[in-house]
C-alpha cells in the first residue's frame, strides 16, 4: 500500500485525503504517483527544476499490530 503526503512550506508533512476525509491509499506506487500528478500538477513539475521536495509517495508498511488477533480460548 502507498499514500501521498504534501509539505506545507514549514516542514510539516500531512497525508492527502479524499473528499470523505479518509487518507488516499493505493495498491500500486504508479497509481499513487499518477494521482499525485493530477492533484498537484504545478508542484510536481516544479520539483523537477528546484532543489526541494514538497510532495512524496510513501510506502505503508504492515506490522504485526495490523494483523487480526487470534481468538482467545
């Protein structure tokens, strides 16, 4: 899973959310990058020519806390 983050200009990164308020997540990195380019076309293009990054695609790693708990017997 992947998600998109954007920097606010003060160094604070936040998740990009959909109209329902949920974090946008994607199964494939290519899909996340395509949506990033659609949502922030000017920033994505500017990043090619400037030194800083204001957007990023992050891999969401699964850990054991995300797994279903076995039933207690």
